[in-house]
C-alpha cells in the first residue's frame, strides 16, 4: 500500500527474516527524488515492522531524526551459541 505524507509517496513493507520481521521503506518525493531507507530493524511481528517503517519514512520526509529501533541487532543473537 502507498501512503502519502506531505506530498511524498511512502511504500512501507515488512519482510520475514528468519524468525523475525524487518521493516523497510521507500520514499518518492514530489520532485521525483526516490530514497530507500533499507532495513530498519528486526521486529517480532509484521505489523510492528510495518508501523515502524511508516514512522521512519514520515520522520525522513519531515527532516527530523528517525526513531531508534526498539530491538538492537545484537539482542537478536541466540545466547545459547555463546555457551
């Protein structure tokens, strides 16, 4: 689904990556400039990943700092592999 924010088209998505979901977003501004924000972090559900991608894309369009991912990549590593 394409969302519009301040004249920019935002296409957010959530993809499965192992047991997690990763949020992604692409932005097309009115002037034709396109930007991909890439992988925005791991989430437990596709809905959370998608919503976070929308928040990040909206912040990017607004020119404000993007929110930090609530889950760090290092915390997704299986601790049993280190024992």
